[in-house]
């Protein structure tokens, strides 16, 4: 799965908003077992077999993830929801 969303924020502002929203979503949906690790402006993540990276730059947020075969039928819906959420938190 590949997702790219362009934005007009600075790299640090975009990363800060994303970090905050991830924390909120983990609490809101009681998500446990999700592994996240930030290295600079790159987030490595894994959850229930989905592994990937999110790279935040001053122009875009790019996500690349490996989705297990059994979860692939849900990829389209997941992409739609991720894009919607990113557009919301990255708006100026």
C-alpha cells in the first residue's frame, strides 16, 4: 500500500500533528500492541501484520506499508480513511 498526501506545513509542524493524532487514536480506540518508532521525521510502524514507514517532509507525507494477504481486501477502505485523516490533520 502506498499513500502520498501533499501539504503546506513545515516538516516539524506536520510531524508534530501526526504524532499527536497517533497518540489520540491509540487512546480513543484502545489500541495496544502497535509498535511505533520515530527516527527524525520517519515513523516505522507495525500492527497486526501490517508493517511500514511514514516519511514526513516539508511537502508531503508518504506512507509505504506491507499488508498481509488476508488483510488485502480491506486495503482500499484503509487507504481512504488514512487519506481522509491525514488531510484533516495537515490542513493549514
